[in-house]
């Protein structure tokens, strides 16, 4: 039997599908730090990650063949009942039609299955982005934060080129436990917001912009040199920002 989450093991025991002894063995296996499931010769699926770290296994589709990706998805569904895929290409998306998927086009994220690895909504993550060109990264952060068990608040297209657009959004953002602030070009927005609120801010530089300092480099350097207090993730790292923010928010809650 593949390694199951603790929740799935308890469900199976409650439903009479497995005996007490079987449940005990599966639980001992599930809580092992080095527990994983081999998927053919291509992957070692970390099925115990959600219970060990508070963050479920997420499948990076980028760079994987459709055959290998399908095998990994099937193993993840057996173990957890749900699979989360990021950076899904059009070719991969066509191959995924065999599954019952929920597709988030802007974020390029697909979710498959109905049972969430982390149940309930605990903590609130605010997602803010400077311009519409940055929405793809903001949406990646938002979907991941929600999949990791948090509620979200969004404020999009509020960059410093028209900073008056930000002020009407600030009151609702004050209900967030942590803010993910996404910006390209000169990357100023996270610094501004960190200087206006007492909420922890995670800056996400985006690879918008061109010429000298383009592709997110100027935004990254600006955020790293911020005189406001904030944390910074890598360029276009919406997944990392959303996951990290969710861990903070859930801990606060």
C-alpha cells in the first residue's frame, strides 16, 4: 500500500477499510522523516511533507515529460487525494484532460482531486501587485496560499506610478496577517507598503521591465536595498512567497 497521509489513514480506519494494526503500521511509516514513495525510476514523492513541515508536496510541472508527470500525479493522488501542479505548459495541460482538474490560467496552476492536504482556513494572506503585468506571479502566490490553508485578500494594479490607487485598498489589507507584494520594473511597491503598515511584507520581484536592469534584476536589487523592513524572495517566485506567507499566517492563527 502506498504511504498515506495521517488523515487518510484515520479515515480508512474509521470506515473499517483497515484494521487497528494496519493503521498503526501506516502511521509509523507516515511520520518517518525520511518517508517517501518511489515513482518508477523518476521521482521520490515526499508524501509526508504536509505533516512534517505544514506544507504539502507540490509538483513542479516545468521540465517534466507528460508521461512522467502523469505517473507522479497518479502517485500523489493515491497518497493524498489531491495534487497541486505549478508552471504547467499548454502541452502538459492537454495531457491532463484525462483528470478532473481545476485550472488557474493566470497562475498556470492545476489542482486535481477534492480533498485538500491541509483542511480549514487559518490565517489571512494579503496579495498585492503593482501592475497587471505582475498578476501572473501574484496569482501563483494567491492560489498556493489558499491551497496551504489560508484565506486571501487581493489588491491588484496599485503600483507607485499611480500611488493614489493604493490608499483605498489599505484598510482591507490591514486584516491580513502577512502581505505578499509583487512588483516588476523598479520594484518600489513592497518598500512603500512596508513603510505604511506594521504587517510583515514579503517582496516578490517580477521579470517585467526591459533594458538595463530588466528581467526583474532592478526590482530584486531595489527590494534587497529597501530602507523599510521586509523579506525578499527570488525573481518570479510566486510559489515560494505564497507558501512562506501561508506558513507565517497559519502560525499566527
